[in-house]
């Protein structure tokens, strides 16, 4: 983990003697008394941090040393700020003098001191005190003190708001909302002090004030926003940027603020708002700016309470950002900034419309125009998702047609941008957060699973958790069969997506080097791949030539992306079956049973994948038959056809064993009155033929011997059927006697393990003994429900467990 040298230093730091440590403290205090910190000071601080962090015990610094280290937090040298903050963090809770930033020295607050101050808060009361202290620093005009500390104040306020929003009172909310209005709407419209005429004649002195510019280079004719550019920025412009960065969080969180400690009622707060609006501190709406269609509002907005006024200003700010985003930026980074600001602006507009429904009608024309402008360019996909959120939240209220939005979100996004990891994450998060609304208002969602599953097929490990949550919502009576086929074909879809990308990046004239890629380009097989790449459900459950498709993709079955995708399918199948039993009727469950039998031999050739799918099918086949025993009679023809195929013994051991067990367990009059003697006999003969065949000959070339579990399950099933139709008992008894006779001669071709052979013979003798008493055999092999269901021997509310324990103790005592 550590190098030898690092381990040696850590060991020395842990084992330092107290006397040596005190000498080191004294030497460090002398170094810190100097006016100019030297390299030795930095080295000593680094060693002090190592000594403090190398042990699990909290060390206390001498009062003088701690005072010197605290003073370094306000040092102009950032390395000293970092080191002093790290040292003090190791001594929390601080001994002796604590970090108390009062109104006089709050201007010394910087990023590292703010983080340390926040970590020092040990209770909600400490957070409330710190919050009130920071907010008091905002009440003074920026001209009355250093403004750079405010850039550190807002982030720490944002952190407090996240951790404990109840620390703010209603008065605090009012104050901060007013400040947000000032910073967002009334920042300077001239460039900062470093602005000059430019060119080769730049100098340290600034000439005439230069107005801020838009991203396309034109002079800005409206108020300052985060999308304005210049050679330098003023302090209030930086506060504008900071305010916008935390505006959405503030709008989402200030409802949680407690009103308990409020010191003024609603009327007083309104009066304070009015006085603040008309004071000199609140500049004119049009002071120093050209009124545009976006920002021109009635002076009546000043009469609004602080929260409502902030919403109005946030609304204006976001509309201006949308207008600015239409300008052609000169730099690539500015284009990315436009996209990021558009995302934030649309999210903020969504927040303010949720709070004030009257703004929906003012906002929708702008959002609709923005969607029309961006929808044809998929490079704006991450901007279009917040627009889709806005349509989902407010489209019904505004009576707007949203179909084009959902065609884009559920159609082109996953179909064309499945390999965009960021978009996949944001799209799936959008679906998870809005699942209930989508199910109620967006019918396209239910039929979009072939497209959505492309995200899973491409990057299974990253998004499987999202689909664990989403999959149950996609399972309905109408989609269950097609969805099951689609899940089983996910590895094929994964391979097809890779082939699709390679096909577009590699010229057709250039040989692909892969048979699978050549097949993907071959028009004869195009229909197979197009079905996998379909965008909506409803075109068909599956295709007829699945085996051919698997042959075409055999070459790519070991690609890492395909193997990773195959590993997620069993998990999703468990979720699918757990959900489908809650929404499906017996007819649909019968259909799904047939699909399991059919698809058990139609899977992409990944050995471990096939084994896991068979295990899942076996588990849920038992569960379906236990819930609906009549399924065995309904699908008896298909089940007998599957169980009567000897090849399934060797290739599908897991599912074959469970099918045989189901036939023996539930093919009974007690489970379904339609179970006739003829059906029982037919099942017996099919299983008898298979058992006779596998125990009278060696396995086929290349196949292993049949598993002992398969043989014993077949014998048990035959014994159960014979106990219900006594005419069959002589036939099964004859087989058991022959089996014992054959095995007396030693090893047999169909079972090479001697212990397994002994277990099989022992089981046959037990069944043979039971069948000699047919009445007892039926009670033991297929006991009636009233015997197995109550489980009296486990019920602590009845006397039987007590009697059994008493009899056991008496027996053991003898």
C-alpha cells in the first residue's frame, strides 16, 4: 500500500517521544513568529500534519502554537492556508482558542477557513449560530467591506442549507432572497478593472469603462448574466455567477425553513420588503441598461414579497439566458457553457413554475420555441431532457401536445445516443424520478422498452441498477411475452450495437475481417438485425430464425461487452417473473411457460449464460406451477414433449429435472379434476421410455453421463404416477428390480461414479418398498394438502410439538 520509505516516516511519526515533540512545537512556534514564512516553515507544517494524522488519538497543540496556526488561515499564501487547515482539522474539536469569526474578521474568511469552520460545528445550534453570523455579513453594502469574502460565504451557506435547512429562519430567507435579487439583476454592466482598449497597447491602467459583451462579441444591451464576457469582472458580477450557481438549490430548499424563530409577522416582512425596494440599496430596474423584451417589467414587481420577487427575477434571468444561448459563440468552451446554462435555466424555470402556476403560461412559448430550435440537433440532448421534464410537469396544464417530445426522448435518444454514457445516466435518472407521472401521462413509455434496453445492452454494469428499478414498470399483460424475448436476446442486441458502430466507421469496400460484420451488412440477414434494433414494441414477440441469428453472432459471443450484458440477464429475469405473476392471468402464465420451454434451446452460445438462464427458468417454472397447478394439465402436451426428448437430459439438465418433477408432483386429480387416467398413463410411458433409454446405454459421444439427480427425479416421478394409477405399479416395480440386478455386476456405462450409483439404487429400493403398499405409497409420495400445509409439528400454539419433545426425551432416556 505504501512504499518502504513512506511506511518508515509514518512509523517515526507514531513513535515520536513526548519530549522530542515538545521541542518540535517550540521550534515551529519560533519559525511562525517570523515575518516571512520560509521553506523550513512549510516543511515543519507538513511534518506536524504527518505527526497528527499518523495516530488515531487526537493530540492537543500548545495554545501559542495553535494561535499561530489559526492565524495562517488568513495568510496570502495558499499553501499555508491549506497546511494550517489540514493541521487544525486533525485537532478538532479545537482545544483552547476556537475559530470564532465575528463581524470584524469575517472578511478574512476564505475557502479553507470556511470548510474548517463548518467542520467545527458540532451541533445544530452551532450551525444556526454560524449561519446567522454569515448572514449578518451580507447585510452590509459591499462598499463597506471587502467583497471577496462573499464568494466564500455563499458556498458555505449552500452547504448549511443542504445539511440543515431548518437552521435558517424566515427572516434569513427574506434577507438572502433580497440579496439574490440584487446580485442576479443589478450587477455592473461594465467590465472589471483589468479591462482596457486591448490589442498591443494593454496596460495596467484601465481607460474608459468598457461595457460587457455577449458571446458573439457584440456589446451587451441588457443586464449582466453568467453568459456575458469581458477581460475582467467586478465583485458584484462574480456574485451574480455564484448566485446563479446556487439559485435552483435555494428555490428547491427554502420551503424547509422553520418559521419558529421568525421575529416578524407577514405584515412586517412585507413592509421591510417595500422599504428595501425603494431604498438606495435597491437600484433601478433600468439603471445603466437598455430595456429589452426579456427584462422590461412593470414597477409593480417591486411590491412583491421577497420570495415572489426572487421568482420573478429568476424568471427574467433565465429568459435572458435562453435568448443569449441563441448567439453564435466564438469559442468551443463558450458553446459548452451555453449548453450548461441552458440546462440550469430550464430547470430553474421548471422550479418557479411549480411554485407559481401562473408563470406556466408566460414560460411555455419560450420553452416551446427553444425545443423547436434544438430538437433537430442531438448535440443538445442533455438540454432537451430538462425541456422534457418541463413538458411533463406543465404540459397538461398548458394543454400542449407533447408527442414530439416523447418521440425524441424515447425514440432518437436511446436509438442514436446509446453509447453516450452521460446521456444514458441522465435519461435513466429522468425515468426513475418521474416513473409515476410517465405511467399516467405518457403511453409511449410502455412501448419503448426495445429502445431503452439498448442502454443496458451497451453498458450493462453502469446502468443495471437503474433497470432493476425500471423493469417492473415495463411488465404488463400486453408487453410481458415480447419483453421476455427481448431480455433473452439482450446479448444479441449488445453484439448488434457493436456491429452497427463498426459498420458505420469502417468503409464497406474495406473487408471487415469478421463474419458477423459481413452478415450485418448482408441484405439477406438485414431483417434479423433490424428486428433487434427496433424502436418500439408491438411489431412481434420474436423472430422465426433465431437459431440462424445465433450462428451469425457466434463469432462475437465472447466479446467483453456481450459477456457483461449476458451476466445481467438472470438478475433481470428474476425481477421480470416476480412482477409478471402479479399482473398476468393464467392464460398468459401458460404462454410464458411455453416460451421458457422453447427458448431454453434458443440462446446465444455463451455456456455460462445458458446455464444461468436454465437455472432461472427452473426456479420460476416451479413457482408458476405451485401457484397454478392447473398449468400442468393445460400444457401437458408441451411438457410431455419436452420431458420425452432424451437429448434434453444431457443438454438441459437443470430445467429438464424440474419439468419432470412438476409432472410427477402436479399431474394429479387432487390438483386438477381434468387429470384423467389416460393422461397419467401417457406421462408415465414418456418418462419410462426416457429412463429406460438413459439407463440401458452409454451417453451420446461428447456428452457426460446423466446426473444422478435426473435419474432419481425420473424414478420418483414414475413412482408418484404409479401410486395414483395402481395398474402402473407392476411396470415400475419391474424396472426397479432390473435396475438392482444390472448394478450388481459392478459399474455401468451410464454412471461411472460408484457413490452415485449406490445412491440411485438405494433410492429405487426405497420407492419399490413403498409401492408394495399402494395406499401408504400415495400418502407418502403425494400427501394431501391438509397434511403438508398446517405443519403441526412446527406450530408452537398447539400441543403436538410438546408431545413430540416429550416422546423424544423418553425415547432418548431409555
